[in-house]
C-alpha cells in the first residue's frame, strides 16, 4: 500500500507532539498533513487542519499536570484518532467528495494506531530514561 | 505560560488559515497543486517501492509456496493453449500473405496503490506517458473491463474504476442489444440505467461496452445482470462486474489505434 500511510503519519505526529511538543510539533503536523493529502487524498489541505490542532492540543495536555496520567494519554489519542476520521468524512460529505469506508476496518486501524503509539512511547521512554 | 499559549494559538490560527486556503485551491482544481502532487508522487513511489521490496518478496514467496501445485497444473494448461494460439496465428499469417498485423495493442501494467477510502473508485498503475498511455484508454483485467485512464503522468496513470460513483459508460446487453448507461455505485456492483421497461433483459445476460464516442471501444465484456426490476418507464438493472475488484493486480491498458 505504501510507506507514507495515514496511520503511520498520525502516530508519528502524535509521538512527536508528546515528546517534543511546542511550536515545532505544530509545524511538523502541518507539513505531515500536506504530505498525507498529496499522497492519498483528492483534496489537499484538510489533514493539515486536524493534525495542526491535534498536535497543539496534545502539547497543552502534556504540559498540564492534570493530564499526566498514562490512561488519559491513551484515551486522548483514541479520541483524537476518532475525531480525525470523523472530521475527514464529514468534510468529504459536505464537499461532495466521493469516499468509501468500512467502519469495522476503521476501528481496527484505530486500535492498531494506538498500539503503535504505545510501543513508540515505550521505546522513546527507554531511550531517554524518562517516563512518558 | 499564558504568553506561550497565546503565541501557540497565533501560529495554529495562521496554519489553519493556510490549510483552508490550500484546500480551497485544491477544490477549485488549481493546476499548481496537481503538478506538485505529480512531482511528489514521482519521487515517493520509487522510494516506497525500494522500502517495500523485502516485504513484497517475502509475500510473493509465501504466495508461491501456497499455490505451487495449482500453478504447476495451470502452467501446463497455458502451455497447451499457447501452442494452439501460435498455430492459429501462423495459419492467419499464411492466409493474409504475412500481412497480419495486430490491430490493437495491450500495455501490461500493475496496480501500485489504491486509495483506502476510495477502494472501488480509483487505482494507480505503474505505466504512464513514457509507455504510451493516454487519457481515455480502457483498462482491462483478465475477465473484463476494469476502468478508464483519467490522469497520466510520466511514469504513472490514475484509473477510474467502473464501480466508481463518477463512472458512466455506454453499455448494452449483448443478447438483446438493449442499450443503456452503466453507472458505478461506489461498491462492488454497477447499475445499468435508461433501459426501457419493454426491453428484453434477464438475469445472467452479459453486458458489454457499447463503443459510443471516442474513448472506450465497443464489445468489451463488463459483467452479468444479477437483478432486474420493472418500475415505471425504465427498468432497474444491477450488474455484477466479471472482474473481482477487491483483488486487482495485473491489468492491461488497451491502446487506441
């Protein structure tokens, strides 16, 4: 299917936002969204909207002491992923852009993305000797 | 902290505005975006091919081991048929005094990616302008019509499948010569429209291309009728394509004369 898959880019963006945070994560998300759309989508620019906002919100949550809990982090990623696909298909519906979606497959992909995210945080956490 | 949050929001707002500006240009079909996309894909696809080569090799090896015995039988059958075709070709050449020339050429190609959210709408194949591909050429599978080339770059081509909701092809029922328009439905089936209610169409009838216009030639097999409902002025006819659209891999693009 290709290397620059939407799921992989999402996970990388979320990982970067958690580890690095700040404005650099927002800019990375914007660029990643453009590359995603150039590779996969008929309309270029929409993925950048969701990813930019998601990266910024993840950064805010990460800074706030209330959201340092590990379970909240995974719940947050799950919600962001759900909202990402919801926004995408809502926009496509509004813009009358053709799309097919299988919701069971979509849910499976979200679960895999969360697993990848979890593995990523563990690997980065061990490399930096910091609990993420 | 609050200052940082405000500064962050300024950048986010600016980037969101830029994103909507870009998507607006994309929706209007601005040529610059498509040109950037073609150049980006021309760079990315070969890189992805290299990265995915080990996985594809392993996948092919596993598939080969799994289907070894049936491949041996199929090989023997194909060799027998090939010798038969060669014999017929040699007869034809003699009959026409060695003036036999293939009237139409087929360009073999392979599906290199599919859009996950538009699985039954579009595919991208690994041949482009360099191989002589042009917009409007018909794309065939081993069993029937698959789609039509809608966009071509130097080394790739985008194909709209007949199952796409945007696909409209002139078609007719081979047995009764009832003419209609085949429209994709975004899934595994198509619908044959504008068949008058009094026409003779039954389940199992073969549907072929009608060959109207300058694009897809006539006589190409498309699918079989699976449902006929007589409602009002026109019939509601559903067609199941002969080709399995969930497993498209090796295809042929039909050159125009």
